[in-house]
């Protein structure tokens, strides 16, 4: 074998070894999903307060609409985990959790996801305002905040609106632990918002009923 052929052969082998080495260092993303617990509250045979309601998919800032999980090292700076991503758009997960919670309480005759074709009596809209890790020196916490409002589509009346936020400190800093805590707090906030809506709607309904029975 000539020297030139030997050099080319050695070059090819070196290139192959290099490629194999690079392939061995490829890092693939890990995917996480919000796991919101099934509601424990159940309607106890009470009649619905209102008719049908459609829940529009919750909105969120662009940086929270899926993709990399967000962390914040200061109020002004947001960063993203390159290899830790949401398996599903958090907006869909939160919306489904709200629908399940509303269905479990029996406030409405029917609760469905808004599809733009039906004509429900009411419409619930909402937003994920915060869903991120917060780093303050050695302290790691998560911040979750949701807001929502209920509108009577026939009259345009705002029947209820509310917002809740939670911030929880974590003992151990791991992405799995962060997502687990986010899931827990999303469940708590969804339960709190729907409970607030239920109490407000029930009080308003009772007030109207009392006013109609007065001579």
C-alpha cells in the first residue's frame, strides 16, 4: 500500500472514531408533564346553579406555551432548561384540570371545552400567569399563578373573576421535584379558583332569588 493510501485509510478510521465518540456524547431532552390530581370534591345531589358553560383553553405568555421549562434568576431575567421540556402544552393540562374540577362540583348543568360551535349559557376564560422555577441564591422555589373569569354570554355580564398564586420553597433542587411541586400547586389553585366561583355564583343566585320573592 502506498503512503498516500495509508494516510487516507488512517484518516478515515480517525474520522469514524471521532464520529462514534461524538455520537456517544449526544444528550437527548427529558420530558415532563404536569400531573394534576383528580378532584376530591363531589356534588352531593344538589341542583346545578347555572346552565351550560364552555371553558376556553387557558392563555399563557409565549415562554410558557410548551417547550423548555422556565427558571428565573431575577425578576427581570428568564432562562430555559435546554434539556428539560414539557411533554404537553401546560395550557391544555390546566384547562382540563379546571373542567374536571367544575364537573365534580355540579355548579353547571354541563361543562365542556369551548369549540366555537356550541352556544353555551356561560363562558369561562383564564390564563396561566406564572409557572416557573425561581432561584434566589441557594434557595429554590416555584411560582404558580392562575386567573380566570366567568361571563354570561347572553347578557355579557361578568359573573365572577378571580386569581390565585402560590410560591413554594423546595428542599432539593431537581427538575422532577420542581414539576411535582408545580403539579401540586396547580391542583390547589384550580380547586381554590373553582371554589371561589362556586361560592360567588351561589351567593348571587340566592340574592336574586330572595329579591324575586319579596313583595
